[in-house]
């Protein structure tokens, strides 16, 4: 079994960021890394989505000029692991919108929903059969960057945060977005949206820009509960008392892995202040407690 990683960035001279085009494979059995062919385009803040046929779709991201100024790209590439160590191919067409800090959500039918990461509310859908992007019928209710997205058992996608306290649902059957009643207690960039039980999504961490120009890292979490009534499915926003549950150290850009027993392991991230240092702590979330 292999795990895949690509792109990212490093600082030159401790100040100027440079994006990577390199890719690696991690062999789980031997716990070793093996170099994979490099992408055609250096990327940071991109997405990588495992497709049902075993290929990996990589979309968007930032590249940097000589002064370290980021520029988002609309290009996308597909990594095919067969034959080992794999090959990269460009998609048939680029995305309509240049994106970085966006979300790519694998839908139940194998397509991929692309949201946010730009000043546009346009959403796109990638079809792995044709290798083409097409515009979704509906538009996001708000522009979003570094937001959260979670696929629900109904096939809908819950989208929240990214500079807005609102949430919305994407319906794959119609291609439309609808607002979620209520809202989060915080406007989150770089938070997590974790689907942990049928119809329940945990939203935690992230950061917000304050009116005075400072940055606040969150250490709260809330949840969305999908309910069903006579008129069909709808969402209630359930704020975990008191005014959100505290998760210890404020954190943003954390990683989350679901364990075999259903708990989530949440590791690292940026905190306790936006200037650092990065966290080396971890959390366990157990929905039964």
C-alpha cells in the first residue's frame, strides 16, 4: 500500500517562498519514501484527490515569482501510478478559475467538486471519464478561501467557513447550492470540517482576521446536524455549549485522520499565534464522549 504527496513550498534564505513540483510515494509496509515523477507545474496550496480508478487529480495552487509573490494557476494534472513509479498527464482542459486554498471534494458518483480559492463564486466539476472541467449550474453563496467541505451520506456536500460564518449545501443531482440555516460562531480560515457520524459534521479550529488588523486563532469547535422533516432534508446548526467546546491550543491548518474505532486524530498545525511556532501536539476527538 502506498500514500502519495506532491508539491508544497519552502523558504529561500528564510524569507522567500518557492513552490515544489516534486512528488513522493510512501510505502506503508516498509515506512520508506520513494521519489515519483515531478509535476509539470510547481504548486503550493493545491489539492490532491484520489479518484475511484486509482489516479490522483491535482488542481490549482500557487507558484511564486522571484520576490516571493504568489500567483494562482488554473492548470490541473493527473498522476497515474501504473506502471510504477507512475506518470503525469495534463487534464483535457484547465479549470475556468485560477484557484489556491480551495477545496476538491470527491462526490459519490466519482466526479470532483471544486469550490473557493478565488474571488469568484463559480464552482466547477471534474469528470474523470472525460478528464474535463465544467461549470456547476449554481454558484456559491459567498466567496471562500481555506474553507471546509465534507461529503454527507445523502451525497450532498457541506461547505463552510473560508471567511464567512455561513454554511451551504451542494446538491450533485441539481448542481445547485442552498444556504444552511443559522451559522457558525466563528469565521474560519484553515479550519477542519470532519464528517464523523451519519449527518453530523464537526467544525473546529482555524483563524479569523480582526478589525484592528490582527489575527485570531480559534480553539473552539461546533457541529452541524442534518435532520429530516416532512419537507425533506434540512440542516440545523448545533452550537456545542458553552459557545463552542474548547480544543486546547488554538490551531489552524491541522491534519486529521480517522482511526479504525471512529475517533479522529488531529495533529499539528499553526499556533498558538499566527507567527508560530508550529504545534507538535495532537488531539483525539471521540464523538461518544
